[in-house]
């Protein structure tokens, strides 16, 4: 399974494998009024075991999952899909860098490895909190950024557009985004005003903003303002 989007000069940006499922989940979140984050759990062979998304902006969700509140994050919901199971060798792929809630959930569920596509300046470096406790040191997953090029820009810009639409840029979080990558904030603000975007499927939506996304620099891990 793959998704391809034509960029400038005839170049295509292709997304493959389990990442497609994660980005599809994130796009469903955006279309339904939640923050655009999707996550998948994969086994040791890379096969998708479970997939889910942020459901914070939706009034209800499937039994056993969170919806309609600030705890209804993608990583929490995809882990909840496992029930009491804790398969060894699991990896979690998420479209956006985990916050403190999601990093903690991954530790609690004994997820071995976490990869994220887009940096979230507000939570960059949160994995360092695991160093505060011997138990967390033992359980903490290896968390790393996966540079997906154009798709990392999409993974950062779209959820940021949801944050801007819902919470604005006032306060500490907004200042952090602006200090880390003002150009990305500007793009996300424009995406937030695109009322037609949620009516499109993922491929059409990405193609609609491809030219701008290809020109903006993604935020790199460690670039967030202190």
C-alpha cells in the first residue's frame, strides 16, 4: 500500500507501508474535527497490529477507546486497542511527536520503539522525562524522528492547523511554535482557513497544498525554544 503525490518539477513523494495507515488515520481525525494525529502498532516483522487516531474533537468513539476529551490521543487509543495484551517487540509509528501523555502510555505498555514523522515543538524533548525514574528508564521506548521529507512537513502542519483553530497562538505553547518555526506556523494558519480541505481524501488534500508544503522547512528535533 502506498500514496504518491506529485511535487514540483515532476517529482513524486511516495509514502509506503505502515506509514500509510498512520497518515490515513491522522487525516480521518482532521476531517472529523479532531487534531490530525494517527498511530499504528507494528509487530517485529513490521506488520500492522492495530491502528487508531486522535478523537479529542469527536463526541464518542468505539467501546474501550477515548473520545471527546483532551486525553483522546492517537497513541493512547491505539495502545488501548490491545486490551491487556503486551506483545514483545512492538513498535509504534505516529505521525506527530508524542506528548508527555503519549510517551508515558508507550512506557506503560512496554512499547519497544517509537518513530514519529512530524516534530511537535511544544513537546520536543519530552522523552527526557523518562530519566527521572529507574522504572521509566527500564520501560522507556527508544523514541526517534523519522525523516519522511515532504510527508514530515504535512505531519507537522496539519495538526498544528488544528491547534491554531481550536486554541489560537496565545500563551506559552503558541510562543514555542512561533519561536521554533514561524514559517510552519504561517502555513498551518492558512491550512486552518481552508474550509474545503476536510471534504477531500488524503491524496487530494495533500496534492492541494503540495507546492507550499514542499517549500517549507520542517522543524528539526531539538530546535524548539527553551
